[in-house]
């Protein structure tokens, strides 16, 4: 089992993207996901985008992670 964090893609310069994780921006590899564009959401694990998700799913995952981290 792995933990992937949702983030919003701000810019793309293949094979990298700048991804915003609730205000923290990181450079992420996007080789494993097809056709990543600014404005889309991705799940990131150890510096690699592993899947696209829609905004609703990304927000739901962010809320779940926030709850876990508070406990």
C-alpha cells in the first residue's frame, strides 16, 4: 500500500511539472501519466505523478488526509 498526495499542476516542462500541494509547490516527474496539463490534478507518490484525478476527488482526498494528520 502506498500513500499518494493530490496536487494541482501549475506548469509543465516535460518530464517535470510544478505541482501545488495546498500552497507548497514541488517539482514532480510526470513520465508515468499521459498528457498532463496545467490546471489538472494528479496523485503524487515519492516525487512521481502516478494518476490524474478530477478536482472533486482531489479535494475529497485532501480532506481525508487533513483528518488523518490531525488525529
